[in-house]
C-alpha cells in the first residue's frame, strides 16, 4: 500500500492513483513488492530537523528515506520529501515538470537497494531514474 501525506505544508499530490500505479510498476520491474510505503511531503524546516535528528546532517536536502523492510523482496519504508527543495531544484535544473517524480522514484530505488554515494553508484541511480521517468509518460 502506498500512502501520501503532508507535514507542515499545504500540498496535494495530483493524480495520486497514477503515481501509485507507476511506483508499483517500478517496484515490480525491480523484482520487489510494495508492503507499506509512505511518502511524506514536507517543508524544508521539517526535513532539516529529520536530517539533524536521525542522520546527524545539518544541511537542507530534498529527500530522506527510511527503510523499514524486514524481507529483501518487500519494500516498506518512509520517504520524506521537501517540496520546497524540489521546487527550487527543479527551477535550477530546468526540470520543474519532472523533478518531483524523479525524487519520488529516487527514494523508491533506495528502498530497492540502489546507492548513490560513489560515482558509479550515482551514475546507475541517475540512469534508473531516467529510465523509469520515461516509462511514466
């Protein structure tokens, strides 16, 4: 089950059903099944506090993903997304139309086991994001 929530933000994700179907298709193609997956759209301040409290990072970020899975093939977790960061990054990168979906699939790919700290891992993650973004349309 995929759920969408907001914290400290007035935001409604458009086309929720379409997003759910797309994210389920991504998980299926990655050989995973979605159990309980929560997307929480929030403010910069809210996500900064999570970043500080849980990851000891004192920086703004667009996404923080918590993996709650107990089985390797079952995706369960919480994905916190700063809507403010997504809007700002989308404007900077000229990806305003797709930036939210990129960040959403990025979090899901983390829960599928992909990393993005090393250069090669980041390249693979970006390629996967691009691939699944193209399949969304």
